[in-house]
C-alpha cells in the first residue's frame, strides 16, 4: 500500500466512522420524536372540541392541550394535535425539534371511510391542497398564540366561513353517520367548492 492508498483508506474509514456517528445521533433523534403514522389520526368529531376546532394529544397530555386551547394562548405541549378541517393537521413535536415552526409539524392527510393516509408532512415546506404554504400563514400568529390563527391573531384570513368548516367537520367520511348531510351543510359545501374553484382557476 503506498502512501496515497493508505491515506485514501484512512479517509474512507474516517468517513464511515463519521456516517455511523451521524447515523447514531440521527437514530437517537428519531426516538425523541412524537411518532405519527396513518393510524395516529381519527374521526375529527371524536377529538375534543374547543370553540370551533378540535384537539387531541398523542403523548398522553390531553388535559394540558385542552387547557392551552381553552385559554386561547400559551405553548401547546408535545403530542398536541390540532385540527379545523378533516385533512389539515398540526402536531406538536418534541421541544427543539424544529425551532422555526415552534416544533409544529404540518400534515395534509387524505381521509376516506377507512381512515387516513398521510399525503405530505413536514415543517416549513408543507402546502395545503390549494398549494398554499401552511407555515407562511401560521407563522403570522402573534407569539402568545403559538401558531394558532383563529381570528384576530395576526394571520391573513382564509375564505372559509364557520358554516363551511362546520360542514366539513360534520361530513368527515371517517365518522359514523357522516353520510347523512343536511341541506344547510350541502349548501355550505357547494359554496366552498365555488371558492376552491375560483382560487385554483378550475372550471
Ligand atoms: C392562507 C393561509 C393559510 C394556509 C395556507 C393554511 N392555514 Fe391553517 N389556518 C389559517 C387561518 C386564518 C385559520 C383560522 C381559521 C378560523 O378559525 O376562522 C387556520 C386554522 C387552522 C387550524 C386550526 C387552528 C388555528 O390555527 O386556528 C389548523 C390546525 C390549521 N389551520 C392547519 C393548517 C395546515 C396543516 C395547513 C397546511 C396543510 C394550513 N393550516 C394552511 C390560515 C392558513
């Protein structure tokens, strides 16, 4: 082995050691994360309703989550699940996981009568079905609201009325009885369809 080869193999094993080290650290971080998969989600109306949205907690801290949601300000504990619509979800990861999003992970999930499938998940890069970025809107909530927009928290308003998201909640296909749709909800969903069409330019 000449000097060059020796150096090269030394370099390779150093690189392997570095990879293994990073891998080890990465594996540790993965265990520190709130585990979320397709089975973490449930029929929205089986979650706990606070005002007009729903909360849950995947880390056994439901009482703390409900307390923050009810107070309407403060930091949500890890494991918190917040939903207004059946297919858009915010879940609080462990502290320090993603400081830019205050550890919120954003999800767009597909739902049908058999359950949920994660379509996209992540932090600042996740968009909703109108191709609008979750983070860009939610980061505008004033700091005491921990990314929760509601109304008057500093976020730009969305063209979805209470009647519309109420109708979406009542017709979540995962929930029992969701196939019975009132005329009022049907009308709200029709109007929402018009809004979506106008925004996406679809005919
Ligand atoms: C155009 C801006 C905008 C985008 C994009 C957006 N949101 Fe929101 N979101 C809002 C506003 C405003 C509300 C409050 C609506 C209300 O209460 O009337 C809201 C409400 C919510 C709520 C209920 C709690 C709260 O903040 O009031 C959740 C959960 C949520 N959005 C998740 C998401 C997720 C996940 C995405 C991306 C997949 C997303 N949002 C994309 C503006 C946005």
